[in-house]
C-alpha cells in the first residue's frame, strides 16, 4: 500500500466518523463517492483540465438551441 492509499483511507475514515450515528450503508457510500468525485475534480483542475464559466455557458446555450 502506498502513501496515496493511506491518505485516501484516512479521508474515508474521517468522513465516516463525521457522519451522524444511525445512518445506513448507502449514506456512507454516498459520502465516500462524493469525496472521490471532489478529489477527481480537484486533480483535473490542477492539470488545467476544466472549463471556465463562460465555456460552460456557451456549451449550454448551444445545446439548448438545438
């Protein structure tokens, strides 16, 4: 197991600990999935792989005009 795996594991454990008691497995999985998506988005942003607000608006405008 490398350092990145440990960091992800620690993030998941901390997220689960922060959740209220009495929740189900689905809630836990939803929280971990959310963290995964946020981490992926931040990595894409670091690489410059994202769209500006203007680019998103232009794409939506084109899509709605079809």
